């Protein structure tokens, strides 16, 4: 793999952590808003945190598996060329 292509991969996958944090924060804010609107504290916030955490980790695992699959395909292509 060329250094240029490897850098693009790092940039692509470095955003996964930000996506996880964004999902957790976004759903926590929605839960907080629901608590204020309906007076259900702390259940909206806790539910939002749980949904954000589950969604963020799901996306993390999905992207990680896709990266592993890409690396395996690339390795298989490199071995055939040698």
C-alpha cells in the first residue's frame, strides 16, 4: 500500500471516535430535553445515554469489521502479485 493511500485510511478511520462521542452526546441531549419537557428526570437522560452508547459502539464495530475486511482483501491481492 502506498503511503498516500495509508494516510487516507488513517484520516477515514480517525473519525470513528468522534462519531461515537457525537452519538452519545446527541442522544444524551435529546434525553435531557425530554426530561425537561415531560419531567421524567433522570430517565430520559439515562435512556438517551444508553441509546447513544449502543448506537455508537454498533457503528464502531461495523466500521472496524469493514476495515479488517478491506485489509484482508488487500493482503490477499498483495500475496497473489508476489
